[in-house]
C-alpha cells in the first residue's frame, strides 16, 4: 500500500480553481488511466481513473483530500510545418499521425522519417520544442485512432496502433 495521495477523478477545465500544484505531461502522458505522477514541485501522487482519459491541458486531478493538481502540457520536440497545408495535412493524415492544425502551420511530433517525407513534398520544416496539442480524433477518446489495413488482426474497443 502506498502513502501517496490518490486521484480518482478529473475536474474539467473551468470547473475547478485554486490548484495546489501542477503536473506537466506530454502528449502520450496525457492519455492515461492508472499511473504514478510527479508534480512540478516534486510531490508524487497516484492516478486511478475509472477509464482511460484523454487530457488536453487545463483540467485538474482531484486528490482524495480535495486538493487540485492542474494538468499542463509539457514541452516536447515537434516539427512546425509550412507550405501547401491542405496537401501536407493529407499526407500526414494518411499516416495516422497526430497533427496540431493552425491557420499558418501544422505541428507534429518530431520524427525524422516524416520530416524527410514532408521536405520531399516541398514543405518547410522547422524543429521546435513546445507544447503539443493535436487535433482530436473523430472517433474514440479524443485521439487519432488507427484503423485496420488487413494486417491479419483486428482491434477491439480501446485498442489501436499507429501505422507510419
């Protein structure tokens, strides 16, 4: 048994105030159900949610003693892409790659293979380190979900993988 505080629920953005601390999570880290986390001040706590949850930043874990721990998006290596955004977005989407869509650029997680492909398509690509907030998937838990391409296996609910 652990003496760390437990968080079994998340308060939505705008539905809480007065965070006692913050936890910085990258894109992968913001998709969780059960995990031990450490706040920016070094305090540990356990997350034990009823189901897998997609966090986008601004929510707060509610600790068993009523304190809030705000979720912030961690800095992570990304690629900022400019050029023919519609065409480039199509190629990124065709690879089931999470993508942050902005008016003047696309942002994906750093990946040298995709970087080379995009440059070959005429994109301008710049490496950066910043919070990554990709567009939510049209299906399932706010994440871009892969789909079956006849690999001889299928995916049940909540099971997926990304094809590159």
